[in-house]
């Protein structure tokens, strides 16, 4: 199987997940790792399975990734899987994680699913995890989202650890599962 791992990453979090998926895919398949800027929608047609990754921007996939999705043909032969990193806590990390994730990151999932539905793309699933926020994003979260110094300290102590080793292991598991379903 020919596998493409294509990703958009500004500060390296999504890139770590992309490299992990690529390493997993390379064990048994011909795999290629590319940044979004180095591909176009036609590139995907050369592959059997495409893992498409993005940093989460404004609660959604980053604009270059949305652009590629929009340009994809209808009923392509490749299968698609998604991954993204976000600075928002996940439901597993915090009791308010579900509400925060719904507000600040869940459109990433909606975008993958709605484009796949519209274009009849065989979408096999997605993986996401937290990624450490850059300084400007930290300033935004501190002033607009966290409600106290204590909440902020708890948040940033955790967020700085991601993607963690466990996140990378889960990304490998995800890649293995998607590839076994797609063979
Ligand atoms: C312009 C911008 C907007 C962002 N908006 C969100 C957001 O709405 N929700 C969120 O969870 N994270 C948001 N983030 C944080 C990133 O998604 C997060 O830090 C991610 O791991 C960055 O991935 P990268 O290192 O691959 O660029 C934003 C980051 C940037 C730069």
C-alpha cells in the first residue's frame, strides 16, 4: 500500500504526530512524509491511504488544510484519515474538557467528516491530542479562557507536556489500526 502523511504545523506539535505516523507506516508500506505546502490536491491521487494532519486554528483545521480538502475530487480512490493537535484540554484530561473541546477544537472533526461526506471520500477516522501552545496562544488562553491563576497554572503545567510520549504511542496505535483496516 502507498501511504502519504501530509501535515500543516507551525510550532512542531503536529509534525511530531506526523513523523510518528510516518514511521509506523514505513514499517510495512511505501510511505511518504510531506508538508502541506509541498503538495496539492492532485498529489493525493497517487496514494492508497492519506493521513492528513493539521494544527487547530480558530477551533477548526488550519486554512491550508481546509483548502486542500475543498479541492479534493469526488469519490477519489484513496482512503483518508485525519489527525490534529490543539491547545485545548481533552475530555480525558479535565472535567470541563468536553465543553472546552466542543467550543475550541471540535470543528476539526466536523471539517474532516463533512468534506468526506460531501465528496464521498472513504474517511477511516481521526486522532487528536493536545499540543503545547505558543506564547501568543498562551496569552490568549490566560486572558480569555482560564478564570483564575490556579486554573491557568494547572492548565499550562499540563499543556507544556504535549504531545507526550503517551500521545505519540497512541498516534502509532491509531496509524496501525487505520492501516490494518485499509489493506
Ligand atoms: C493562529 C492560531 C490559532 C489557534 N487556535 C486554536 C484554537 O482555536 N483551539 C485550540 O485548541 N488551539 C488553537 N491553537 C493552538 C494550536 O492548535 C496548538 O498549539 C497546536 O498544537 C499547534 O500545532 P503546531 O505546533 O503543529 O503548529 C491556535 C494556534 C494558532 C497559532
